[in-house]
C-alpha cells in the first residue's frame, strides 16, 4: 500500500483479493473456522481519502461508482456508521494511540460488496495503514497486524508487503509466495451477493483436507496450467446451493477459453484465470454480452 499526500488530503488505494485455493479445515472453539487459503491481491481497488478536521468526530462518506445501491437491503449497500470496518479501524487505532483527533474519510467504492473479494477488510487495512502515518503513531507492521486481526480474518493480508500469500489459521497467519509472472483475471459479480457467515454455516469441513503446497509450487514455477488444475474452493458447493447464479456462472465460464475458473472466497464473485490481458478482455466482452452481472478485468500487481 502506498499513501499519497495531496494538499490537505491523504490518498490510499485498497485492493480487492481473489482466493486461488480455499480449504476449510475445521470449526474452532471460538466460532471461526481454520482455513488454508492462497490469496492474490489484484489491481481492482477502492480509494480512500483522509482529511484531518477540527472536530473530534470520525466521519465516513461512501461514494459508489455506477448506480447507487437502492437501499440497505441491496447487495452493494455499505454502511457509513460504526458498522463500517473503516470507522472501526479508525476507532481502534485512535484508542490505541490515546488520541481524540477527528477525521473525515471519503471512500470511493469499486470493489463489489458481499462478493468474496474482501473489500471491507481491505478498506480496514488501508485505514490502519494511512492513519498510523497521518496520526504519527509509528506502529510497526507487527503491531498493525495485531490490530488488523481484531477487525477481521482477512485484514492482515492487505497489510503484508506480498500481494500473493498462503494464509492459515483463520486467515491471519501469512506466508508470502513469490510468483515470477503477473496473473490476469476476468471476474463477474452477479446481481446478488452472499453473506460470508451464511456460507460458512452451510459448509461441512473436509475430513481429509487438501493442502495448498502443489498450487504454491506451480505458482512459484510460473506453471499456470498446473496451478489452475490445483485450484479449489470448498465454499463453492455450499454457495452454489444457496445461490443459483454461481452455478450459472460456472456453466458460462466453462464455454470460455480461460486457463481455469472458480468462485472466490464465500462468493458470489466468480473468476477466470487468463494467459494474458488480451485473453481476459476477450472473455470479458463475451461475459458482458451474456448479461450475467458486472464484469471486471484485473491483474496481480507487477
Ligand atoms: P470477505 O471476502 O472478506 O468475506 P466480502 O467481499 O464477501 O468479504 P465485504 O464486501 O468485505 O464482503 O463486506 C461484507 C459486508 O460488510 C457488506 O455487505 C457490508 O454490509 C459490510 N461492510 C462493512 N464495512 C465495509 C466496507 N468498508 N466496504 C464494504 N462492505 C463493508
């Protein structure tokens, strides 16, 4: 993440993620699940703009690209109060630093919500990262990651310098993965979203969970074909039972010349892995014509 200072504003981009592998190992006593997942940050991002104010309030305004969500039952609805992870991150950091400073935050949303792309978690990580500097708190990465894990399982990933990582525990134990090549994706977010909690509730952990090592080695060798053969997501089956749009997307992606395809996280977004940007753009044009949802082309950072 990089923070830019423009006049009185501090600007940071918060990337989305895709899961290339997700195995649910088992349910824990604290209610969370132990998982093993490979996450890739992509260049589809939200933008957060921070401005110091003279009041002691934390004020968040969300701005949506395209049509504004119709109401708080719309899948892309994002709250602006203390339920928003951006506000929670600011409150947590402010308490940690024993500050009373206020802040105005403008959040420009592009990452679809309730899509399995961790927009909220990424926004929270961006807020911790930016406010640590803006408020001159000087917390190091370990201290920020400790706060991140209190906000959500995926938040730590976005603070890590590696855009590709194996994430274990409930997602907060990270091991960076070095891949020689950029990964190119085409992504569709159908009309509806899915709640992460609901999908996990319907997921039965595998008695013999698969490991991610084979996929990781393929990514490290730059063997895209093998990596795609080893992609899997154990949340896809329960998500398909809860939402028929995912099955429809799977059938549509099967007709496309992509290297591999799968649902990300707890859905509902579905992605294809492509050889290059041209293949991703060509697939995107066909998916748009089929009218299956909002279509994005994205890549892992260079
Ligand atoms: P994950 O992959 O981590 O499960 P997701 O992509 O399925 O996440 P998010 O978009 O991160 O889901 O958020 C899910 C819900 O969290 C939203 O429907 C919204 O009500 C709430 N939320 C809180 N803060 C935010 C935020 N900053 N951006 C988006 N959603 C937020």
